[in-house]
């Protein structure tokens, strides 16, 4: 299937789509339209939709998005810095990590990361997003030192850094209690934490994907502790590998429960599995990344299950391609993510995207679906609404074919 919205979908209203749905699906969609929380069984019904029911889900999610957050599509000007690809964890879905003796292993010096941050700010970035692998001999205080080095040069820059897996590693290496460790990172300049390393929040699935990775309770503990200390985080899911639709629903409901308690999630980002260079796929244990139907369902389901609690649903253009990203923006999502400038993790795992899209290109892409682009900060304060197009806005022509067709890239690890 083409990874774009079928034109006929655009021509019908959400009411028409709703009336075309089966009784069971229409009943659940009506509940969502009335502003009610959906439960597991209702989420499960939506997670399995096809045909007219799928069209109804997508159109209703789009309508609920419009009512909740309007027609702006936000984005952030940022740079991803993956400071090392050396990692001992060995996740089967990861095509990014390398052993220390691999010819393409790297570890950027602190000076190099600071220089990349300075360059990002000079190009208009308000955020750097920093994540890396877990090298065996890493000093547990390295994460704080890196924050201090960047902040001493760029005190205004928002640093969005360190997955819960890296936080776990830092705690282990230093022997510090988690709250003290997070407090130290905050004092060193940590602004927010990517809610990556979530994959699927189910220990059985996690054992298949990455037995050495942190457990569900550890992920939740880090997130809750960060929120309690006033450090916001994003939230993510990785889908399109070995999981089933009921895992999506449980994962979303778990995030909703945490958010009800803490209010610390800024956004939810579905991340499709990039399969091609991963051990998980080569060993025959995973499917070939997500289908277009799955991309639409996961984004729409997120809108319906999280809407009142996590109103910002982000598309990952790195994973979806531009066509897929636009389709998901018409299926309940409202944020385009960041300019990135450098995103080596998905790229190494086989994604075709992941270098840099300028703010002008992002705005031009957003306008193709009739929505208004708005630049935001990491924590969703609006910096500028671009009501009118300007001379900086042009579509990235060399990549334009993916706006109308193309197979999706799929999976990996991402930072937002
Ligand atoms: S996903 Fe992260 S923790 Fe897992 S192997 Fe890759 S770099 Fe290491």
C-alpha cells in the first residue's frame, strides 16, 4: 500500500466516515468523541480495524485532534547528537551499536559535542538531543560532565538527553540513589529526558527484543522520579516487530496512568521498527517493520486514548518518511518533531531519512496538507506561528517522491 493518505479519504467528512463504520466501532468512536476515556476492550476493538472502520478511526482521530489542539502543526529546531555508537547492551532490534573494536566505532570527544551544539545554535536550534550507546568503561559521571560542558558555553540551550537506559547505567556506575543522580543531572543542565528505551512496556516482549535492557518497573521508576523532580520527559512506543495490537493498547493505557499521576509527559512519539539491518529481523523473529495500516492505527489510537492527558502526538519523519508522516498528521497527530540535523541511529539501522530538514522545508511540507506550521520549544511553548509562507519555504525536491509513494523505512531507536 502507498504510504500516503488515499485521496478519497480527504474528500469525506469525519461524520460520513463515522456513519460508514460498523456498529461496534461506531459505539467506541462515539464515546471518544464525547470526551470519555476508552478502556482496554474499547482500545482493542480500534486496534484491529480495517476498511471502512479504519477510515472512520482515522477521520475521527483527526477531528478529535482538531478539537483538542487546533490546526497548527508544531516542530522544534533541534540537533540530535549520538555521541557514541559503542554499546554493550546488545538489543536485537538495534542496527546502530558497535563493539569497541569495530572499524566504524566512534566516541565523540566532549569538545566535539560542544562544537556540534554551538553549530546547532548558530543554525537556529533551541534544543540538542543527546543519546548514545553504553560503552563498558564509561565513567558514571560522564553524563553530568557533558551537560556542564555544553551549558558553560550555551547556558540558554535546552538539553534533552539520556534515555532511561543511560540513566540506569549512570546510576549503576556511580552507585548513587536514582533521585540523587537525576538531581545531579538537573543541576548540571538537563532540561528533559527522552522517553526512549520504552519499546513495548511488557517484560515478555522486552525479553525477546533486548534481555539486557531495563525492565518495565525500572523504566516507570525513572520516569516517575524524573517527573517528581520537575524533569519532563517524552513518551514513546516502538511498534512493527514482534508485538501484537493488545500490547499497543496496554502500553498506551500505562502511559495514560502515569500521566494522570505526574503530568510530566510532554508528548507521545510512535516509532516504527527499522528492520533491515537488525539481528531481530535477520533471525526471522520480527516482521518487516510496520505496515501503513499499523502506522495509521497506532497514531490514531494514541490520539483517542491519550487525548485529554498527553495532547501532543508526534510523527517521526525519520521512520515514516514524509508521506507517512503527513498521513499520520491526518490521523490524529499534531507535531512534526525536529529538524534533527544528524540522526545516526535510525540511519544506521536502514532508514532512508535522518540527516536534516530545514525549518523552511518542514513548514513547506506541513502546508501541503493545509495546516499551519508553528515553531515550538521542547516543552511546547509556541515561539512563532507561520500564518503565511515565506521565501525560506520550499519542498525538499530530491526527496519529494516519498510524498506520493514509497515503502516505509521502519524501526530502530529515536530521540524526541
Ligand atoms: S538500542 Fe541503545 S542500548 Fe540497545 S544496543 Fe542499541 S545503542 Fe545499545
